[in-house]
C-alpha cells in the first residue's frame, strides 16, 4: 500500500522526495502523513497562473 500512495503523490504533482513519510524515496507508511497533506494543500491553493 505505501508505494501506491507514494506514486499517486507523483501523479498529483509532487516530483521530489521528503526524507521520511509518504513521499520518502522508500515509503513505509500506510497513510498520508501530515507533511504531505500540507504540501498538497499549499500546492493546490495557489492560482493556476502562478509561476514558481
């Protein structure tokens, strides 16, 4: 299950890895951790035209 959550994170737009948690290079969690939730919350809260 962890690898499915991890790969789904890449589909949603996360292209890097955290040191730990759902988006670690080798995920071990069976749930989405708070750090990953916060990242996606910020990612999808910016306007579509926003340039990073």
